[in-house]
């Protein structure tokens, strides 16, 4: 493994999924599900204000994006998303991965 890493060091990418936000306390503040549900409450009809079982969070975001083409406020869905994301925190395990990388 070390040999491969040395040989291909300029071609390496570290890909981290959402699992990092489900580790320890991070799930209490960094929840993609909760973020999307907040957006859904504002942009979707009442019967679609939660992520249906079997639907990926990315697919649910796509539904939100399609529905939000009719702005109800002066901000875009992307701006609302970023505003909600701004309250997320990083934790020790996030910092350890950054330092390691």
C-alpha cells in the first residue's frame, strides 16, 4: 500500500462520504436529512415534507430544486441550503482526517 501511495502520490484523491457526519456527536448538528426536511417544509406541498423511504437524499434535493423554480422568497434554494449548512460544526474526527490528508 505504501508503495502504491508513493508511486501515485500526485494522482490520489481522498473521497469521504456522509458517514463522517454520522459519527459520534456530529449527527446532532450535521444532518443532511434534517437540512432537507427544513427546506422541504418551505418548498414542497404538505404531503411531501419528509424524505420518503427508499429515496436517496440527493434525489430528494433534486425534487426540492425542481419545485423551487417558483421562488417564494428573494433567496434561491442554493442560498437557503448554504445558510443552513453554515450552522454545521466540525468535530475532532473531521480535524484528524484533514490533518492526516
